[in-house]
C-alpha cells in the first residue's frame, strides 16, 4: 500500500523560519528537509511530494543527502554539508545512503524551471534574496559539488528544468532520488480535486502576494484560472500588489484587484492587511 508524504521544504529550510537570523547561504543547509524525508520513511511512506520554494539554502541538496546517509569527504575528514565546507569536498560517498530511497517515488512540486548553474541558475537568480554577497563564488561551489555528485550517481541533472529550484535541492533530489518535476500548481489542484469543486461554483477568487510577469508563466492564479475557464467560471484576482501593465485576461481572469497601492512599503501593507483585503473585496463586480 502506498503511503504519501507531502513535505514543504521551506518548513525546515526556509527563509522565514527565523526572520531575525542573519541570512548567509554559505552556511545554510537543507539537512532539516532530509530529516523530514527520513521521518516519513520511518513511518512507511514511499511516495513523496516535495514542495520546493522559499528556501534559505544554496547547497544543491547536500544537507538533505547528508541526513539520508551521504557523506561529503575531504580526504578522511567528514564535512558539514554547507557550501562553505563543500568547496573542499573531494569525494561523495554513497555507501551509507538510505537503501529505502530506491523504492520510493519523488515528485517535485515546483514553479521554477531554472537549471542549477550559470546566469539563470540557483546562485545568480535566487542567491541575492537569500543574503548572498558573492553569487559567483556560490555558483562555483555548486559547479564543484555537482561534478562530484554526478560522478558518484552516474546521472547528469544540472541542466534539467527545476534543477536550480530551492538552491539546487531540485538537482540533489533528481540525482539521488530519481525525482521528477511537475508544475507546483498542477500538483496542488490535483491533490485538492479542484476540477471537481470548480464545477459547482459561480465565481472563483484567487490571489498571491505579488502579481508580476512571472505569474503568467504558470504560477497559482494562472493555473487556477486555466481550469476555471474550462467550465466558464469567472475568476477574480486579488493580490497584495499587482505590477503595472500586467493583464491576465487571456487566462480567464475577468478582474484584477490590488489590496494596496503599488509602492506601499511592506510594514504598512502588513499592518493594514485585514482592512485592505476587506476593502478590496468590495470592488468585486458581480454580473
């Protein structure tokens, strides 16, 4: 009997776990995510859905791998699985890697298509928001450790869509757990049986923190709108902020409402969130 575990990696390795902590991806690790996988294995799970996003890490999933028994070595020294240590790594030892993994299915629920390395990779695109001071150094470390991981596993995953997700956790899961990527919103809509529910409603309301050009590339509001459009259900988008010149009508979104004026500082937006959302709902046009 299949037992499914749904794991949100940001719960263990995310930016918002401690908002007062100094951000530095050189010393951050996905080890906690690996512990969640290990706990699920102990409870008999063999089908894993990993929700990737909001990470504070840039370790190519080495922390996760370490929790599952992979050893990162420098000669006879066992390294801590953080980028600042991994740059010294000379061997990835899989001899103690949890054998149960080979019998499991891993699905990556992810909206990011970035490769692991380079200008559009994990370090350059997402490193700055995690506090990275030198994205080139981070990229070089990922290149070094990915060479060793690919050598150890015999798999080349660095250029796959989503390999750069969550600081390269996508890469680590692809190489070590044979994970495959799916669009995040598609996975969520499937799990919640959204298509059956939407048939029964008259209006769909969706939203996100910030609606920008990335939204049209398949983020949650567009995924919801596409399914709703199949059944001729109008969709209203209410977001914290909607960037100027964003028009999502082609996807079936009939109205776009911003909770706060564009450019409002985040402190004021959070302070007045309840009031702003209430005011925004009053702008919905019911026809």
